[in-house]
């Protein structure tokens, strides 16, 4: 993130281009194997703090200028990273839940014998 901070985030590139670069290069690294994480409140707070720090660098907001987190979210139009992690975990766990319930229904249906089988 340091090299990005020196080269890209502080350049005169448009905001939407910087956000697209962030979504393309930084978010996938953070999302890597996030469905295996145990999402505690502490972990969510740490990840969201990094996310907010990165957005503040992107919009070039100095620490002296007191901008609230909700204002930064409004400017960047991005959700907190912890929401994306939770959504991804739910998305990856949902098919396995359907598979488990689908198998139990198929097994109970296969035990039923019709008059033709006897």
C-alpha cells in the first residue's frame, strides 16, 4: 500500500479511477480466503479501519480535516469491507446448506417403495 500511496493515490487521477484501482488490486488481496476467517468484532473493526484509512488516502483527506467515516463512505460510495466479508461468507456457505438439505430429501425419497418395485 505504501507504493500505491506514493504513486497512485497522491496523483491527479480522477477519483472514480482510483476507486476502480482499489477495487481491482487491493480488495481481492483482502478477500483472499476470507470465508475461512472467524469474523469477530475485533477483526471486523481492524479490517474496516484499514479500509477507511485507504479511502482517506484515496480522497486525499488530511487528518487535520475532520471528516466523519459516513462522509467518506458517501464520497466513495463504498460499503464497509466487513459487510463484503460477511456477504461472501454467507454466499459460500449457502450452497453447502442447500446440498445438505437436498441430499436428505433425496435419501428419504429413495426409501419410499412403490407397488411396481415389489
